[in-house]
C-alpha cells in the first residue's frame, strides 16, 4: 500500500458511517475520503465530521479520492469542507505531493525533488521569509516569527468560535490576510480575504467552510512554530 510504503500508520474505514465514528474518536494527521462510500457518502461523512466541533479530527485536513475529474464534483468536495482532492488511481508522486501540501510528509522521504515541494496546504512564496532572514539577525527574525505565531493563534481562536461577533471575525480574517502577505502564505491570504468578503456580504460561515479554513491555517501555524524552533 502506498501510504505504508511511505511509513505511515493507516487506519481504514469501510463505509462513511465508520469513517465518521473513527474521526470522532481519533485525532488523525490527515483523512483521505473516498467520494463514493456505502451507508454515508464521502460528502455526507465529511459534512458530519466538520459539523461536529467536538470530533477529535474535526479540523484536520481532509482530501477527497475520486475517479471523476469534473469541476462539479471538485466543488462539491470543497463545499462540504474538504481541503483538496486526488484523482484515482493514485500514483506515488501525486500522493506524495499531496501529503507534502498537507504538511504531513517530509520531502526527503518521497523521491519527489525538493523544488516541487509545496509542503503546505497553501501556496507558499519562500522569498518573503528569505528576505526577512537576509535583513534581520537571528534573534530579530525569531521574534518576528514568534509574534506571528501568537497573532495567528489568537485570530484562529476568534474564527473558531461561531458565537463570536461578525465584525470581530471579519477583523480576524483581515489580519490573517496581512500576516499571510507579509510571510508569503499566499493561498491562506486569498482564502482569508474570500471569507472576510463573504462575511461582509452578509453570508454565514457554516462549520464546513470554517473547518476547512481552520485546518489549512493550523498547517501554516505548525510551520511557523517549526520556524520559531529552528530559527
């Protein structure tokens, strides 16, 4: 099995209801969800997982597995809170690249050249960080990253509380846009801006959209924490 070849511990569910039960009880690093499953479809299962804030895996990245390349299917996956999708049959390179995107696989273990490493579930422009390293000494750089970790953590706490006032949530998304731009997290910034504008237009962010954003942002947060630790 490809995942086991990459030294992952794998937990299999045979239907959507079982997938929901396991995601409720276990905090996984990543969930690969088949589009078509018995009992509950993949879409229905993810909707339940994302809608249950008490589920152990409610905010982890979820990637759809589908044999269909239709834009309608892809959009349906995103609408229920999945973070991305992979086409079946799976190849090692495509799977490895997706695992790196989701922040759960080191490029050194994949056989995929580092130059192809998107290592986050968000587009990343490394020149931003490189510029900071170039103009700052190590202590100043670490202080900037530590402040970014603290700020992002606080903004995500606001976004994660559904009862939080709309204006406060918009402000949190807006600040994530600025932080993402400054540090090169391009896609996170775009997603934050989209959700900021959605709130401004009167939309309500349901658990699927909120959960998908939080999962992506937690990946960025983990990367920033690693930067702070390594300097």
